[in-house]
C-alpha cells in the first residue's frame, strides 16, 4: 500500500481512483463495511482504491480535546492494507482545514486526487462548522465530475456503531461486547520491560509493559482474559491492569502472565488482545488468599481457551 504524506504529493494516476474519507479509529464494523465496499467497487471498475485520513483526531482542533485512541496510526494503516486499499493520503487536521468552506474542501480534494467515485458513511461531515455532508457531496458531484455513493450506518441495539460507543464499552470493562463490534479484539502492543520480579517469586511470572509507551487508550483496572502474541507464538494469557506506587508516583502497570510458558521475553515487542473482563483488582489479606485468586484466574482462561 502506498502512503502519501501530503495532499500536494498525490501521484498522477493512469485512472481516476475510488476514494473514501474518515478518521477510522478502531476500524469497527461500520468502517469495514465502508472501506470493503470501496475496495470492491474499485476492483469492479479496474481502478485503485484510496483512503484519505488524518494524522490527528479532528476533535483535537474542533473541540480542543484529544479522544483516547482505539488504534495507533500504524494500526489504522495496517487495517487499510489488510482490507485491500491501494493507497492512503495522510493529512494533518489544522485550524486552516477546519475553517475551509465545505465546497472549497471538495474542490481541493478533486483538484489533487480527481476521484472517479467518492464513498462516505451517511454521518460524514466536513468543512467549516461541519456544514458539509453527504447531501452536499451528492450535489457537488455534478460540478466536479465524480460519482457519489453514501453507505448506510451500521446499527447495534438501536445505536449507530461508532468509535465513541466502543470506547465507552471498554471503559465499562465490556471488552467482549466491544470485540463484537471490532474486526479484531482490542489490543495493546509494546516492548516488554523489567518489572519487580514479584510474579516469578510466587510462581506466576509476568511480562511487564510500560503504560507510557502504549500511545492509545488502556482498559480500566482489573484482570482480563487475553491472548498474547508475537511473530513466533500466540498464547492464552491473564493480564492485570492496576495502579502501583513507584518512586512516590501512582503509575498504571500492565502485567501479563502466560501459563506454562517460561521463555525470556525482555525487550521483545508483544501484542496483548483483550477478550473478556474477569474481575476487578482486590486487596488480599494473605499471600495464600492472593495465590488462590490468581490460580482461579488462570484456570478460568485455560478453560475458556478450550471452548
């Protein structure tokens, strides 16, 4: 998949492409429907399929807040690639872009990309104050000589499937429901760092991750059924997310235990996929009580993995 870092650098193509636009955080089933449709139409017309997306979330500029991301930029790009997209245009969302009149935005896209077909979801808004919408895209299709296709939104329990809903589900620890709306389980990917070694001393060694190096939202505190993988293995695991006082500061810690696995993983990059919430963190009165609870957690994920 080609990646173009600026609209001005868009290449000259032999045939006008099929284009879709959006931020696509989480790449949920609604996003998948839209982009898969764009890829299919491009193939039927013997043309390339391109995605226009943003480096930063538009709300960072429009609402002066940064939503917790479901995906890193690299994860979004990888999702586009797996779907069959031929190229992605990355644009930084700025105040200048936000204040561009809707018609000027479409003109700019058509001048630089010259799309044959534009597809968006029915809730795609653009231009100054969000005045641009699918109705305007349809109207301007005659002016700028492209065909416009509006893709219906995907519904879930009388609500529209959206990144906001998935964030809310994860925050409520409804990881398994969020999974149903995503292409793959919500995951974090990071390098293994040295921990305190306490897990190893009690017979449940863990791999540890620095929460400062995740660069996306982290599920709430608790114990989760997860799958941990890297290039050469994929194993059921139990992941603990909690707070610890480290050098006088409260810090989020992420510790994953992989049952019946004892390889040295320090320095390796692992992906932890979250399948289901098991329980909230507990304070144990004794070491025996703690070990009994950990044993139950491990038995739960082993049993679930057999199903």
